[in-house]
C-alpha cells in the first residue's frame, strides 16, 4: 500500500467527514462543519478531487451533525442528530435526524425524532423502508440502542429500544434475508461489552450475544457473516462473526482502537488509531479474508482513520484530527 495525502480541506475550517459514498465517477462526502454552530455538510468531488458542490443543512441556532450516508435510487439519505448542543461527551438534547436530498444536494425533506431525550442516528440501511440505528440516553444516565423504521416519506412505522446501561455506543446494522443484525457496546458496572442482537423484520429480538471486555465501533457485512472492530483489553481487534453470532476468527493487533472497516475484492481494510504515548496516531491494516495480516501503514500525523471506501481503483480514507482544530483530511491509497 502507498498513501498520498490530498489537501481538500483547510484544517482551520473544522470540516469533519464521517461518511464517503462513491457513485460512478463522483464521490459524495458527508459529515459536519462548524462555523457558529455545527451544520450537516454534503460535498461532491470528481475524480481529480475537485469540489463540485458543498451544501450545508441546519438552522443556525442549534447543532446538526451528519454521521452516515447511503444512496437510495436517485436520492441521498444522511443520518445524524439535530436541534441540540454538541459536546465532547456526545451532546445535550439532541434528536435523531434523517435528511433526504437529490444527487444535486437539494433537500427533499428532513425529520427529527425524539426517543429518550438525547440521541443520535449512527447507521442507516434501506430496503422497502429506511432503518435508522443509534444510541439514546436520558438525564438519569440510562442509555439504550434504538431502531426506527421509516417509510419513504419519512414517517415512522415503528421504533424499538434494545439493551440498557450507563453508556451505549453503536457498532452498526446489517440486513440479512429474514431480518437485521445490530451491534454495539453497552457499559455496566464500569465495564464495556459488545451486545449483538438478531432481529426479525419488525424489530423483535430473536437472539442476543454478549462479549465482555470488548468495545465496538464499526460493522461490515460479508456474504457469510460480518466483521466487527473496536478495542479489546486496550488493543485493536478485528473479528469475523457468522450470522448465528459465533466468532469465526479474531485478529488482535496493536494497542489502540479500530474505527472503520471496508472490504475490496478479497481483502479487508481496517482503519483506526494507535495509542502512542497517550496520543492517537492513524493506522491502516490490510488483512486477507482469513484474517491474516498482509500489510500496515502508520501515518506520521495525529488522529485516526475515520472512514474508507473504494474509488477509481484506490482506497480513499478520511483521517480525522484534532489539531489545530477538529478537521478531516482525504488520503488516497494505492492498493
């Protein structure tokens, strides 16, 4: 692997990219941008990484954040949170948020959803309807996962809550033939553990698995199971799990946290950060489909690899950093 940085964003602009989506010869980026408040941002770039447009969505009074994005027919769906105050601890009084635009970035509709009192939609998938997966908490310190089923007009068909603890962080959601699988981390008695739920098409729990001592941040579907990454006992891990919730293999790596996973051909790419003298340093691992480590890049900058996607035969990674201000950098990696 060989990495080439692209100075698409000014580090002082506080542009934070959390999702990337290739569409033919163009690449859509979504996330947040802070001016007076945070707004949801949508950017389209071409094959030479020139910005074709940049759109912002918010009300200029409270904070809006974009977290994930999918393409559905001729529209883009961006999920996140809205109408609250973003903080380093996750925010206050935020609502789960869903935005629908066309491919030109023109808003078609937007909806916000109140659950426990402070929530954020982190993952989104679609079939005939739209599924929003996220975490929610209340003022009493209760945290849970939520799943909201929404029709194509943005109206709620059903909503369900899962798990309970003093903290909850989403890993992700994948669709399978007879329902969905969701994953995330729940904190109880100051210990984090992974909870995996198999759900039917109406969100009812069919089975649940728990792995103590793990903290998960991303999930990626395969033909015969799914991948999870995060941290286990302070180390980056990559697990392959079958659709019955059983671990097939595990790769335990350096001290740090796995943040994002993508697959290209028969390879698995895992991005995250190394814990180096109490500082974060971006790292990218390449595994084969049996879980064997093939290659590794350590970036000589601070931060972590937030998200990745294949584009024009390369791997495009987003490095997230905090200095001089919170910002993102686009990196092209030849594979």
